[in-house]
C-alpha cells in the first residue's frame, strides 16, 4: 500500500507541479471537520486535526489517570480553528488550553467520589449469588 501511495503522490506531483504527498490521502480526510471546511482550507484543517489526534493519543497512552478533559479541550480547539478559517476570529493558544485542561483534570482527581457505607453493603449483597442447590455435574461427550 505504501508503494501505491508513493506512486500516486509522484503522479500527482508530476501533473500538478506541487511536491510531497497531498493531505487528501488518508482516513482523516473523510472526517466531518474537514467536510465543513472550504476547499482551500481542507489541507490545513486536516493537518491540524492530525496533530490534535497525535497529541490526544500521546496523552491517552502516557497518562496514569483516565479522563476525557483533554479530548474535549482538543475538540474545542479544532472547532475554534474551523471558526477562524470561516470568520477570522482568533483561536486560543494551545498553551492556555492545555493549562486549563490540566487544572480541570487535577480538580477531578482531587475530588474522589465518596460512597456511603449503606450503598457499598447493598452492592456486595446483590453481587453474591444464592447457593441453595448443589451444582449439577455435566456429562462428558464421547
């Protein structure tokens, strides 16, 4: 598949005169974010989306605690970038967004969910099966 992709890139560079593999080759290009962008911004937003996906996968891989805070913030950044390409409103800086996400993630970690003792005892009582009958033995098939 890689050789075919390189061949397609070579053919497209020969026909268009541009260099490199175009952003139109890949799974991310079929995303709804890229579909909403105008034709001249599709390559830009696809690279931006790929960068945000890379950041999200690194956070997911190396974080010790599971949280969706970073994913939500990165999704907001992609939305802001789309709005920037449409209207010209400046998006927030990545550093500011990540600091905001870190504070939210720390708040979530600092406030553990407290469970009442009654709820814990009810859950353990429901989980234990009632063993009134002896388990039946299965017959072996030959």
